[in-house]
C-alpha cells in the first residue's frame, strides 16, 4: 500500500481538498470526489491537480476558471 502525501498548507490546496471531500455527486448522491474523477469532469489534468494539492503550486488562470466553473463558484 502506498503512503498518501499530505495536502499542502496553501489556502488553495486546503480549499480544494475540503471542497472535493464535501462534493456531492448530483447523479448518485455520493459524497466525495477523487482527483481522477475531478480531472475527468473538470478538464483539469490529474498532474495539475496533484501539484496544486500536494506541492501547493499556483495554477494558471485557465485552470482556476475550469475549477470555478465546475464547482460553481
């Protein structure tokens, strides 16, 4: 079993991690969203999501727009 890396302490990484955990699938009612599923649904690559969450990198504007549109913020 691989060890999970902690989430970066940047405000964006903390918000994204919390928002993914609280997301409710409108079709199934299930709570939570994986990086893989968020990548597929939002159009943001898994790599971009990983570096935001784990390394605290600042994403490009188009990435932020995709996430904002997906999460309706």
